[in-house]
């Protein structure tokens, strides 16, 4: 996370909403003596007041064999980002920067059993199909007999129990209003520009 307090987001509801809106995350862990990255979609779980992120990986993924014993990991959810030119600022002697939104979730990872993995896949499909409404939602009930079970053997599920949840929403909060609005104008219709303009 960015060290500047001006960009830090700690409100859990805001951070959860961000992950929900950007559920395709990067999973980073150091296992077996080397750093490993994987990408996966997640479903947010509330488990007796504990926040968890469920995901699945291909059986061939380098992290998958380590799920059995578990490991510590960080998940990174990212949103829009934009290069900000110092030429857009009113103030002189500025430098280029990058504005972006991201959320980190850190914790321990444990494997899902088969029933939990099936529930994850059903919930993940429902979560993402809902974004496509009014399209009629797809369900695995539309698959041929035995096909889902065959494909299930090719993946493994994991659950990250969130111990740390932090966000960086870097939107030029450290700049003067004139400089920030100059960057907004320079960015035009980029999504980051709208977020910068609507800062409280």
C-alpha cells in the first residue's frame, strides 16, 4: 500500500465494495522457497463475523499443491489507473505520477473441500451472471450430465481468511484544488478523472 496517509482507505465497507466490484484478484505468496503469483476470481464470505475470500485455481497452477498445507498470502484487487502529466498542473516543478485504486487483503489460506468448492463455483457464476442482467443467468444445470463433475477434477479451491484489509485510492488528494482540477481536465473522460473531481 502507498505509505501516504492521504491516500489510505480503511473503511471496511468501502474496501469490501471495491473487491466486490473488482473480484478478479492477484494472489501472491512465498512458498517452496520462491514467490508465486496467481490470478483468480473471488467470492466474499462472512463466516461468523470473519471475512474470507474464496477462490479456485487450476490443478496445474504452481500454488495448488501448497493448498493442502496452507500458506500466508496477499490478494490484490485493482481498479482503474491513469498516468498524470505534470504539464496539467498549475504549479511549477512537479513530477509525473500515477493515480490508481487498489485493495490488499492479507491472511492465511486453507483448502476448500469439494462441497465448499461446488458452492463457490455456483456462487461465483451467480455473482457474475447478475452483472449481465437482463440476460437470462447461466447455471451449471445447463451442462451435460457428468461434464461439471469432470471439469471439477481440474481445479482446487482455497479460502483466504482476511487478517489485514487496506486500500489505496490515490486521486491527487495531496495536490492543490487548481492542480487537481488541471489533471482532471487533462485526463478528460478517463474514469479516474471523475473520481478525482468527486473527492469530498
